[in-house]
C-alpha cells in the first residue's frame, strides 16, 4: 500500500506530513476519533489505523488489520473502511453522497478534506464500525 511512513505513533505520522496535507490528515484524525472514540488509534503497516481486528480470509489464513485506516499518498488521501455485509462493501454505498471522492471497495480517495461532506464521512466511519469486517 502507498502512504506508508516509518513511524511508531499516530502523532508522529501526522507530524511527518507537509502542509496542506498535514492539516487535512489531522482534521480527519480528529473526525475519526470523535465519530468512533472506542477505536484505539495505532500504526499498521506505516498508516494511521483505528480499531484492531483479526481478519480471516475464506481460505482460513488470518491477519491483524484495522477497522478504519488513513494514508497520505502522493496525490490523494485514502480513507479505508474495512466493512461490508451480504449487500457488498460499505464504502461503495457512499458514492452518491461523496461525489468528489474516488471510491473503491473499501477505500475513499480524495484530494482535500474540504471537498467532502464531513457529516457523510462521519456516518460512513460510524457505520464501518457497526458493520461486519470485510476486506
């Protein structure tokens, strides 16, 4: 994955970023912590992560992962929501409400946080915690 930094804490991750990305990631971190305060922030594979989880693949292999993740990539910010259900991936359901984002299965990619409706992002994040884990 892109957006990985060699850091040991969320504060160090944010501190290593340059403006204007630093301010956007700091604001997104604050939004996530407010929306889902029960999720512990940590670093997973060099990205900001919130809420430890064990993910089990259909073949039985398990790995440590996160419920919510954030990465600062070269030209965009990625918000990962590892959640879905029998209807599919949760992030994909927010395409209409986050029209300036490029949305994949579990990832919402955007240039600036101000381009998005923060209330909709908070809703996606809260629903991501409530929905079953899915990668």
